[in-house]
C-alpha cells in the first residue's frame, strides 16, 4: 500500500509532558518518517481548564483514514481521555490533514477547521510544513500563518522527547 503524508495535532493539559510523550511514543510505533514541531503553551479554547501544551506531528502512514482515526482514539483512551472521573484533557490527537483530502469522511472533516482558527494548531503546522498547501485555502501554511488574524497568545516551552529538542528557537 502507498504511504500518505499526515499531519496530527496533539494537546494536553494534565501532566502535559508525560501525556504528550506517551502519545508520541505510541505514534512512533506505527507511523514512518515522523517529525515533530516545537511545543507551545496556550490557554484553553472552548473549555474551562488549565493551559495546554500543543504540537503538530508530520508522518507517513499506510493506514486508511478510518483506521488511523480509530488508532488515535485508542491512544487517547490509553491516556485517560475518556475516563469519567478525569478533570481536564490528558491527551487529544486530531487528524489535521491526510494527504490532500478535503471533505467529510464518515464524520471526519478534512482539512480540520481548527487549522485556520487556532494559533496553537496553525503556528506549529506552519513551522513543520511551511511549503505545504492548505487543501482548502490553496496557500502554503507559512503564508496562511503570516496572514492569520488569530487573537491567541502562544508561549514556546522547553520540551524534549527521546533526546530530541522540540523547542522553538
């Protein structure tokens, strides 16, 4: 089967470093050519909670979109995402883009709308894939970020995963 370039958004606001590292470890077990953006701290959007750590991952996969999404839900569940007693969001992993697909795929809308709405998605995506065209807008991600009018503050944070610095310089 052929490989598809994917972009995933990861976020956590509970034991943030541990959950992001656990998510990255799980992803590394079934994707190829994985690259991580810098990690940023952001205030929550749409929920009342503490601040989040967010990053974007670029990788290649041979999984169909529905199977990829299913595996991501399992990783989230393994990290307590769906536990009834949880307070906050231990781990959230969203498919931002799957190749150049655009549309509704069994309820999964791609490219994910949050790319254009949230700085904690768009800035890391623009850093890791500056020349990649947004499938809906048709502009490179770096240009989309440069033109964005998003009123959110992000703070780069020191972060390390498997000896790799994921820190914005």
